[in-house]
C-alpha cells in the first residue's frame, strides 16, 4: 500500500476513533474521557508517527467542539490543540523512538518520557488557558472557576494515565502492524 494512503487512512481512523471515544465516554467525566483521549494521542504518535499524532492532536479538539463534546468556548479550543500537539511531539521524541527496543531500560525511559510529556502538556494548558485566555474572556465567574479547575491538575492526571496505558498498548499495535 502507498505510504501516503496508509498515513491518511491511519490518521482518519484515529481521528474518527477519538471523536467516538469522546462522545461515548463524555458521561463518565473528565478523568475517563481525558485519559482515553491522551491514550489515543500517544498511540497516534507512537504507532502512526509524528505527523499522524500532530494531525490528530490538532484536529480533534475542533471536531469535539463542533459536536458539542468539548468546551463550548471556541477561544479555548486552539489552546487545547496546542497542548495536544506539545504532548504528541514530546511523546514521539521521548517515547516513540524507544518503543522499538522494549528492554527494561528502554521501557523505564519511556515511562520517564511519558511523565515529562504529561507535565509539559499540563503546564502548557494551564498557562495558555487558565493564566492567558480565561482572564481575557468575558465569562461568568462560575464558568471561569469551572474551566480553571478543568484545565489544571486533571490535565496532568489524564495525560499520565493515557500515556501510561499507551506504553502497554502501542507495542502490541506496532507488533500487529509489523513496525
């Protein structure tokens, strides 16, 4: 199969899967939905490659917003995309390159890379949304408080959980896809 066609197919499948997972898990709350989203973002980067991960990370928050799954404030959606992109780029470089050799040392470095990626994503989202965007928007105090809480510590936990599960799932997928 042509590499370009394969990339388009994998990316489209991951975007569709991400939207479906967000829609299905929405009622379970941020911990479950966010962890599933981060799992798929990490898998996209590790299995599909850098540009697959970046594309999925950039497009998914806009699709979620259009479907009423994500935050209703459109100004926040590009910030989520930036946080997602930072996460997948770091996962790709700090974890994805190590997934070919699943020795204990490589796996330990993958865990460390996942933790670093999660902390950086958390920091980027907190700075962009809580510190930069929310003070500039004219929102009700209750809405600002809710979004401030949503884009703080839960982002770290969901990225750690999703990235951690990806460390288990991605090698299985890579083996199944013969990569």
